[in-house]
C-alpha cells in the first residue's frame, strides 16, 4: 500500500510525500500511542509526522526502580 508505514503486521497511513522515504515508529506504552517520525537527509532533527492511538490489551506497569538505573 502506497504511503504507509509497517509496524509489525500493521500498516499506518503517513502520507504520499513519504513514499520511498525512511520513517520510523515508536510505541509509547504510557500514552498508548504510536508516534511516526521522519528526518530529511539534509536535516539533523527528526520531526513527528503522525500519531495513532494504539490501545494495549494488558495493563502497563511502571518500571521497578532497580530495573532502570542510569550511571
């Protein structure tokens, strides 16, 4: 399908202007959203181009403090 981005087995329409361009999607568990980003070849900053609701079928829990440590 033209102008779509695939995430797993799902396709999301992101616009015809992104055909043959590299875009990527991030699933935000807390917001239960998929955010699709694009960075032009001549740019240093990625741009959020689309958001989609992505409801989860299970409860999302906060990370335990001992799991996510930064040094």
